[in-house]
C-alpha cells in the first residue's frame, strides 16, 4: 500500500468498474462485484489488491502471487494461481496504468493565490488556477484555467501557459509559449539563453538568442531538465513528448510528436527529431542533424551523423545496432583467442 501521508487512495473499486475504466476484459470466471482496495507488486500484493504481469521474466512471481486480481495477457491466463481474478489485455501495462490512476489520481487543484505570491497587474490568471507560496508571474504573462503553480515557480514576462498545466516547485519559464496539460517537474528551466557565441581568442562574443520555446499539448518535462530558447527561430517540443530528468535540449532544436528522451541525454543546437523518436539515457546528439521518424538511439550513444527513420543505432560514434553488436562479438572472440594463448 502506498504511504497515506503522501498518497490518497480513492478505492475500493469493483472488478467490473476497473474493467470499464481500463478497457480490459474481465475473465468469465471472475466475480464482477469483487472489491479491490489497492494496487501492489506481484510478490507482495494481498487478496484485496491488484497487480499486473507485463514481462514474462516475472512469470514465476505471477504463478505464486497472492494478489486478488491481476492484469495479464490472455496467453498467460492458464498459469494464474487458483482464485486470482483476471483482467485480460494485450497491453497489460497500459491497462494497469489506467487502473493505478483511478486509485491514485492527481491531487485536486485548490483555486486561489497564496498571499506571498507576486503577480503583475497586467498578468492574466485563468479561473480555477492555484498559485503557491512565493510564485512570481511577470508582466503580460497568461496562465490558463485550472493550472497549478507550486511554491517558488517563476514565470517571466510575456509567457503564455495553456489550460490544466502543472508546474512543480522551483520551475522557471521565460520566453515560452506552452500548450495544454503540460507538466513541468521540480527545477525544470525553460526558455533561458541558448549556448550561442562567436569564438574569438580575444574573448568570445555572445550571439543574442531572440527566439522562443514552443511546447505542445500533453508534454512532460522532468526535474532539472533545461530547454534553451532559439537563436532567431524557435525551439520546438512537439505534442505528447516525454522528457526525463536532467535532459539538456539546445537552441533551435525541434522535436516531433511523441518523442521520448531519457535521463542525462543531450541534444545540440538546430538538430531536428521526427515523430516518435526515442533517445536512451546519456545519449548525445550533435548539432544540425536530422533524426527520422521512429528512430531509436541506444543509451550512451554518440550521434554524429543523420539517422534515417526507423533505424536503431548504438555506440559512439553511433552506428546501426546489428553492425555494432557484430563488432562486439568479433572483439570478444579475438580477446578470447589472445587470452588462451597467454
């Protein structure tokens, strides 16, 4: 059970209701009126809790689990323990996510402005929005309806933020236009100067960064991630992108729809990613490149050339995954032969 000091459980729910909320099919031998009071892991969930199986590596835990109910693909239903109710889906993790959201929805927003917040006279605050302690909203800025700005959020002059957004503690936003239902986790910094300068032995010369950051709808930006504003055009984050913690996105970068950028990755200036591109943790992408739709870039890869759509690349310098692993296999064989001779 989640710690009630931090998380408010909205259960219980009947199995029928959970099936309805999640889109799963309730197995015919499962009681639709059975109450489920919480969620939990396979190895420790109890008789009134629900778990899930998404990875066959956990089949042993599934077979011996005491969970009262489980979300599982139909091909594993015959391996369920006796008495376990089943919610059947070929996307069990997605179904589980919807169920978990029902038990633990986001905290409600409490409309109002904290006494210590400072809001410019010409700023616009949408109905139902909550501004926490020490929030600063600069002149000409617009905050949409039903937004949450937690303590110490700073919104610069002229920024536009859409409806139903959540900006967590310590977020700073400037020179940006942000869509609806965007989440910025603690410490995210959006719209600061890009890393632009002319190199000169006598002293580097700053190039003014006069673009903006545009973030589409339904994006998530992780804690302490940074997105630089553009030089003379905008930095663009397409709708539905999920960006992990500690990610750096340089000036003029463009991300298409639904990209996933994992922690500690960095994207250099003026690089363009297509739709549904995935970057693994600590991947680095050089500037002025084109990454095609659906490309996958492995963890710790160093991308120095364009990547075509649908490609999977690994290594530094990054290369096609199949080629990379063939090289690794050859090196292992050579190393093994040398060791046997020594």
